């Protein structure tokens, strides 16, 4: 899936099947760990991506298992972190509709977008010019405190 | 059912109900299997239903939704519904979703039997 960014450090395409969520989580968690994220941050990143993919499979592709989802990841240097882009070819929706439910309204569903916003430092939904939707998320590592001595 | 969507759930009979202990990640692929086990246990309208998550290292919003569905059924049928043994990772998802404010969540199996 083409992008204006430099070539990603990792790029993959999966079919829209729930059984592929676990391997994607494992892959991104391992990438985040190797970049230097701690265990909690790796888990948060994996959960945010899982929620994004779940939403695409369920709502974007209406549980059709044979559609494509493209996942690209870039290591960021300033600030240090990870940028992940998820592209699909699902029917486009208004970005303003992509918001989580009120957490006080306890009911099944509607938690995914809320979790993505809670877990990531940057969340950007957009309509892809060629059709489909794009989600860009970024997670940064906490700044290292260096001793003045 | 493939291994990716299969979820092993131990079911233990208690004096006043059932304890369910799922094994493995509960995500979009496996939450239907989790829901089926919960539904089966709730069919008997026990006085108590305990879900022990000691062997669940990961749960996403699909797993949470399944628990919320069970909560709604147990409330309607006046069944005590208790969740216990959350890993740090699963607990953080509960907290982010504010589920700890509506579900009875306890630290361990023993507390779940007394709650």
C-alpha cells in the first residue's frame, strides 16, 4: 500500500480473519520490544492495533474473511517511538463517526476506539484517496532522564 | 474449529454454582467460544458464576463485551457474577474500560467463593 513516507521498517498484508489477530499482535509486540518499549507499552501497543483490526474486520468489512488489511510500521527517532499505519479498502465513513462510546454507558461493544485513544499518543483516522480508510497511530517512549553530572 | 478460534474452558462445579477457567488469549477469534461456555453455564441459572482469568494473559474489547453480556444476564436473573485472578495486563484493560466499577472483581479464587 503506497504512502508518502519512506519505506516502512515492516510491512505486511493480512486477510480480514480474526484468527490472524494473534500473530499480528505477537509480531508488533516483538518489534516494539526490540525498539526498547517496556512490557507494559508493548502490551498497550498490541492491544491498540488489535482493536483497530477488529473494527476493520467487523465494521469495515462486515466480517467478510477475504478482504485485505495492510499494516506498515516505522521506527521513529524524534521522539523515539513507533508509527503504525493500517489501511483497508472498506467503505469510507466520516472520521467524526469514529469515536468511542461514553464509558458510563456500560454495554457490550463500542470500546475499541476508546481503547485506541487511551493507549496511543497519536491517533489519526482519514479517508484514503484511493478508497478505504487509513489509521495512523504513534506511540512514543518516555524521554530518558540524563544525570547532569 | 481451528486452534486459533478454539478456547479451552475448564468448568468446575461449586456448591452454589460454577467456576469457569478459560485458557489462553480471549480476542475476536476466541470470544464466541467464551460466550458459548458462559451461556451454557448460565442456562442452569446458578446462584453464583465465577470466571477465573488466571490463565488468560490477554483480553481485548471482544472479551470484555462477552463479560458485559454475561453481567447483564446475571443482573436480570439475580446471579452473583464474580471475576477473579486478573493478570496485570488484563486488569489494565478492565480499568481503562471502567469495568472494575460495574463488575465484582476480586484477587483470587477463595475471595470469589465468598463474595
